[in-house]
């Protein structure tokens, strides 16, 4: 174990990727990616290549306004990246049909709708989303214990259900923003409270900022599927994000997956930018 910025670093290779991950030697990981069809020797080589390991853990946020722009990015990035996140901007504009060609091309899709409503409504939305072929789905932990339990229960019996992730505190929120919505606790305390609430509801997947990932990992143990936005590679603009870290640091602190949007999608050459991030991630693997 090494110490970084006062936090105990966990070996990044021992983090559980959930039932959605390729078996790469992580604790209790199962298969699920296209590469499982590769000949055994090729698959084995990929298991020890840090860039390949990094590739399985990088999610590109397709925060674009229409399906055409999304598919242009997927085409540019699909040799470099295996995961794509469809969030509110794209989903509201293009609807569930936008998911089909991405799933059909063999990619893993994270549907980031951050559902937050009464339990019955969220359960219905989760059931609908479970049929879309996506591998991850988000709800807001702030919806409360009853909503989280209803979301979890809605996936019971689903065939090949997505990993349900509870969003703790948005990475764009800091103590000042939390105060303004009546939360007079530091972001870290609020994240821990919400993560415990999710665990109590039977959820093991969480979205939190790099600054809280070590604390959430301590709560979940190796089985937690921790998906971390707010990633900024060396030299990238921070934008509206407030609680950020670099790719290698986030992995070392316990992240399972990293979500990166603008540093890749707004780069002059997105594939080049993604490759640079994979290199940074590989340092921690
Ligand atoms: O462009 P950038 O890398 O900041 O994009 C981060 C992505 O992660 C966005 O799609 C945003 O919606 C998402 N996200 C986040 N903070 C959370 C949960 C999701 O930034 N807590």
C-alpha cells in the first residue's frame, strides 16, 4: 500500500468490475465483453497489457445534442474505447433508439438518466431501461431509501440486468452548493451517508467524485462497482466540475471505471485524447 495525499492507496488491479467486466484477474470478475470470443492466447495477452486493462475501464460520455454527432464520435473512438455513456442531453433529444446502433456495434452502454422520482415511477423507469440492452443505469441516491429499494427490486428477475448505480453527490457540487440546498455537511460526509443508504438498499454500484472514492471503496469493499466522473487528465480544463482528479490517481484510490466527457469529446482529435488518458490510466494498473 502506498500513501497519496493522506489517503491509503489500494492496488488498482484488485478492484471488482462487477458482472459487466471482462475477466481480467480482478476479484470475482465475470465475462461480458466482445473480446471473450478472442482466441485464448490473444485474450491472455490482453489480460496483462495495462493499456487493454485501462480500455475496459474507460467510459466516454457522449454529451452531444443529436444521434448523428453521437455516432460520429462512436465511429471515431470505437477502436480506442469500449464503453459509451448516453446521458440526458442525447437521450432526451434522440430517445431510446439512439442506444440501438451503439449496442449493435458490440459496445457497452451506460445509460446515465440519474432517475429521481417517487418509488413507483422510478421502478417503472428502471424496468423500461432494463430492456434496452444497457450495462449500467443510474438513479439518484438522494431519492431516498424507499426509492432505492424500489429501483433495486424492479431489476429482480430481469434477464441480463444493468448494474444499478446510485449517484451520490454530483461532481459539480461543492460545500457551498450543498449549503444552498440545505445540506450543511461536507460533500464527503454527504457522499458517505448516501453510499451507506444505497448499500442498505442492496445496491453495490456508486457514482462519486475522485475525492470520495477511497472512502466509498472502504464502505463497499472489493465488490463495489465505483464509477467515477470528474476526471481531468494533465492540462485539461476543469469546466463546471469542482471535485476532480487525474486518471491514474482515481484508479489508485479505488475507482472501478472512469467517466470522461469533454477532455475527449471536445479534443481536436478525440481518439488521440482517449489514448493519452489510457496511457495515464495504465500507470496505475
Ligand atoms: O465532460 P465531463 O468529463 O465533465 O463529463 C462528466 C460526465 O459525467 C457528464 O456526462 C456528467 O453528466 C457525468 N456525471 C458527473 N457527475 C456525477 C455523475 C455523472 O459529472 N456525479
